[in-house]
């Protein structure tokens, strides 16, 4: 005898089945439970089909909190999320832990897009309340993707795939977004995937180029440096804006390889410029959360032979705010080896003044949104004047971006702005054209100064 009886066998089978369908951490069902519930719903409605909705929620910013406070704190948050979701979903609906920090829903009575968005807004509100970790509270947001049967898919796998596509679209748009799957969204995601593959191939083939826009001293209109800007012309797609492909590279996780290629090319080009001219290069938000950024950046520049003191790296306030502690460490490491740091797009962030206080910058770049209205809008003029005065007090250099005509340049000179860039002083040009520009503008001016 093995100790088991016919009476106890079914109980153990039920227990095993319950375990196979339950998430051990939260006590919610798992993806197997959702799959079976969905298939049963389709079967029950076979005679009289009606739409229903599948949704997936992802916690925004969960990983940094998990990394900062430890997996035990992360588990506490996941259990609190599960408790909230279970308490607020409608009768007849199912919520499961999908994977990691994602939860999935089966909503039998959600028939159309507007209702799905309303449900997402309610769940988002529920999940936005603070989470209690004993000695501290933390806040999180959540992003949602919904797919409606049968429009977004007939079976479990297709519906889940559509919900994941919608969720991915939400994550691309920022935190706390809600997306309901549609064929238009599917087409956009398909185009993004095609663009991604073309960009990956272009990076491998070394087809993404660097162009340079002059930065001038406004007192005498002489060139003092150049900002490196990414340019990509694909044989099939034509010109692709960096505003499209740079964020895509960040989202899809290969911004490092793109940035490294561009920095190498930019530094190599700068070797042919007069030694007193600097190179300005943009760091991405992904690089400002990577602790190895400073080491990698310095290594790339050193391999080209360019003097580190001729390099200026531009960072945006928005990028810094993702992980301020890591960003500050990177900035300090870069400045320690002689690289200067510029705060780009100043005036468009939410707490720029505190960033100037907390971070060590060498330069501030006034966003073109103010510069473009400086001659027609007194408020913009006063803001620019205030920034210039403040930077003088903080011993920071100032660059005005987006100068497009003589009147704007004249106004900025009158306000005492030190440097400027924009189409009025030169459009971005490739390395060869930049050398020609220097031959015509820089050496000619320098020779004139020598003869005075």
C-alpha cells in the first residue's frame, strides 16, 4: 500500500490543478486561468456572440523601485496591486497576474472602445494611490492596452497579442496611457517595426551620418563650435527625421550602438577643425540611466584622439528626471575628466531652476520656443532676459537656439546673450561642407582679426 485511497486522490488532483492555475505570490489566477476563462466565455456565447474585452496593465517605473528598495518591497507592491484590482473589477470579470509587473483582465461586459477606455481610467486611478511599504510610501502609475473580441482577434492568442500591441503603444506614448487596439494602431506598430529593422541595418552598414550646425559668439558672429546632429537617408524610405528614429532606437533598446557610432564619427570630424573649436553632442535619456555611460563615452573620444576639453555633452532636463541620482553621477564623472555639460531645451522642463541648483552645469541652451517669439512677444523677451541674467550670476554660459533671422540675432545681442545657433548662422551640414564653411567663415574672419 502507498498510503493513498480512492477518496483522497481527487482532492490532491484538485489541489494540483488549483496550484497550476494560481499565481503563488498574489493569490490571483495566472495566464492559464485567463486562457480557460476566455475559451469558456467564447463557448458559452457561441449561439449568441457578443463582444468582450481583454486588457493588460503594466506598472510604470516598477523596476527602479524594485531595484532601489529590494525584491521584498516589490513583492509587497505587487500584492497590494492584486488586492486593489480584485476589489474593483466588475462582477463576472477576471483579473490575473500576467507576468512580472503586468496584470491581465477578462471583461465580459465591456463591448466597445469608449467603455474600455473608461474602465482603464478607473483602474489607473485605483493604482495611482500610494503604496505602503511600512517605513515609506511610494507612488506608481500604470499603462493599459485593451483588445475587443472579435474585432481584435478570434481566439486567446490573437486577443492577447492585440492587447500587448496596444499596451506597447501606450508605453511608447509615456506613463499612464490607455490604448484600445485598432487596425490603425497595428499598422503604425508594423511601420515602426519595419523602420526599426531598416535603422538597425543602417547602423551596421555605417549609413547613419553626422551633420554639424555652427554655434557662434554673438558679440562678433565668429564660430566657436558645432553641434553634432544625426542624419539618416534610407535608400527606400528617403530622409528619416531624427525626431523619429532617435526615440525609436531608445524604445527598442539599441540607442547605445547608434550613439557610439555617431560620437565616434563626430569626434573624428572635429579633429580637422581648429583646436579652439568645441564639439557639442547630445546624450540620450537611456544613456543617463546607464552607470557605464561616462566610462564608455570617454573611451570612444580617447580612441579618436580628440582632446576631452573640446567636448561638450548636451542633456535635457526631462532625460535627467528619469533617474536623477544616476544622472548626477554620470555628469560628475564626465566633468571630472574635463568634458563640459550643457543643459539643453532650458525653460521647457518642470523644475529647471532646482536642476540648476542641484546639478553642476557649464552651459544653458535657451529653447527655441522662447527665441522664436522674442521679437513679437514681450513675455518671451522677458523670460530670455531673466535666463541670461540668472546664468551670469551662476557663472554659466548661455546659447540661444533656433535663431532664424537678423532681428532675433539683434535682440539677443542687445540682451547680452553670449552664443547662438540656428538657420540664420548656418544649417546643419556634413563633414565636408563644414570644413568648407570653416574655410570661408572662420579662417577668413580670423585672418581679418590678425590684420587689425
